[in-house]
C-alpha cells in the first residue's frame, strides 16, 4: 500500500499504518501526497470518521518510526499520544541520523509499548529513494528533490508538428489536469528562458486544483532575456495561484534589464558560472534550498532538461507520451536511455502514456 504512493510522496518515505484489534485489521491508511497527512494521522482521521475509538488492547502498525519533529505536518508522536494508543509496532527506524530513534524514545517516554520489528519493512525495499534523500552526502550538500516532467510526441520530441495542438500541446486534458496536481505539490516550478520566449507560460496552479502553498516560479536566464511584460508578471486571475517569480542570471548580467525585471515584480539572483561558462545549476539549486524549496518541478524545454539530466540533478522523472506523430526539435530519448532509472512505472492517462521512475543512486 505504501509503495503504491512512492512517486506522489518522494522525497518523503512511503508509509502505511494500520490499527489491529485481536489480530484483525480494523482500518488502514497511507501517506498519499508530499506535504499531506502522514499515514498515522490519516489513520487516526479514518478511525474518527468511522467513530472507532482506540481500545487498550489495540496495536498500531506503521512502516516507519513515527516523526517527533515539526515539518509540513505536526509530529505524529503527539497525535498517537493524544489518541491514547497503547502499543505501536514499527517496521523500521528513521534512517536520518538526526531523527533516528527519537520517535521511538518519545513514544516510550509517554508509556507507550514500542516494538521494532527486525527486517519486516526494510527501507531498501519499501522506500529506497528515502535512503538517498537522507544519505550523508545529500545532507552535507543539500539541494531540492527535482522532478523532471515533460511531454513528448511518439518520436520523443518536445514540440508537436506546427499544425497539432496549436504547435504547443501534445497531451490530452486528463494529463494536463494531472500536471496541475503535481504543480500544487511542489515548492517551486523551474523553466528556462527558451520556454519563456517560445510559450510565454504562467507556471501557475488553476482551479479546480488548489495549492496549499503557491509554488515559486523560477526562470533560468543567464543574460536576462525574459521580457518584463511576460505573462509571468501579469496579475493572478481568480482561482489561480502562483508564487513570486525568481529569475536566476549570471552575476552582473545586463543591469538595465535587471532593473526592468525587478520593476516588473521579479526577484533577480546573480550566480557564478560553471566550468563551461553556463549558469551553475548546483548554485541555482543551492539558492533555492536556502529559499525553503524542498521539492521542485522542472518544466523546461530540451536544452535545460538535458543540462539537469546530464549533471545528475534530476531525482525523478514523469514523462508523458502523447498520441502525436512526428514533432519538432530535439528528443530526450538518449538521456532517458543513458541515465539509470529504477522502480519504473508505466501507466496510461487519457490517450497518453506516462513513465515514472527514480534515478538510481550514484
Ligand atoms: N513538451 C514539453 O514538455 C515542453 C516543456 C517546455 C518547453 N517546451 C518547448 O521547448 C521549446 C524551448 O526549448 P529550449 O530548449 O529553448 O528551452 P529551455 O530548455 O526551457 O530553455 C533553454 C535556455 O535555458 C537557459 N539556461 C540557463 N542556464 C542554463 C544551463 N546551465 N544550461 C543550459 N541552459 C541554460 C539558456 O539560455 P541562456 O543561455 O540565455 O541562459 C537556454 O537557451 C519551446 O518550443 C517549448 O514549447 C516543451
């Protein structure tokens, strides 16, 4: 149950919880969306909805040690204590050395009987992505979890033929709606100036989908070619949510255009070049981390997608292949094939097919 949600919750771990009475599962729940209710809280809500009170002999089973600190959600330990759960059986401890064992200690300190099952739900099997997210190297040099999403034609190209989808749209309405949901569950949406100049996108979340916190809109634009009258800077419509526009350029680039973009409402950040003289993607990601971005969505054209993929900054992909023959521009087929992907899932939405996967640990 937990693993079925892996692409929705990453970089969070996949977690499920169940209340067991006399050896029978009374109710169960999962952590189903990044930033959303944790499995334990979802289970307690399910019990409340069904008017099931926790009894003394009940056991609560959970994949991973309950959290004891505040993140996007309040600590599950507090919720379990308040619900008067008497016994908790845990499948694995938190691999993050800053939290490991704390949740179990906090439960025990409240008189809750805690059992850690050995080898019942190894994270290598249940949530290997969470091991890379909490690994020493990632913690030492933090950067947001990056989901690269693009739509391609049957030939793998990111632009349809000119006479299809107004020369821009490749996928069907159900896929476009899914992307709105994905946008609502990230802290930032990134694109390149090539896409801004070609498509003039808004990068917003639109009704009926609602974003708990409007994602920042981020443009990578070395020389500040983003037009100050781009639609990114137009006022938000009713039912539309979008965060501040952040433009990343090479430090010292085009002072007059810098001022014009700030007047339009952008926050402009200067970055060092990488060794090829391009905007350093590592620095952009580092600055986004400092702005509080933890999960980000890359919705760029082939140039920037290739740069992020080749430099191994992409953690997860979601690729929509539309029912469109032919196309224009570069294909990302070669990078998709050369990178190592795992836990691949292929599914259909509307008339499109979708590939989801995590990048294999280096
Ligand atoms: N099918 C889809 O999912 C999808 C999504 C988005 C766009 N598109 C299509 O893609 C086309 C635009 O493609 P594109 O490749 O020009 O756009 P892009 O990848 O969005 O933007 C490319 C630009 O990003 C800038 N950039 C900044 N830092 C970079 C770095 N470190 N490495 C590489 N580039 C960096 C470069 O301009 P500077 O050198 O000036 O900084 C580069 O030209 C449009 O036709 C659009 O419709 C399709």
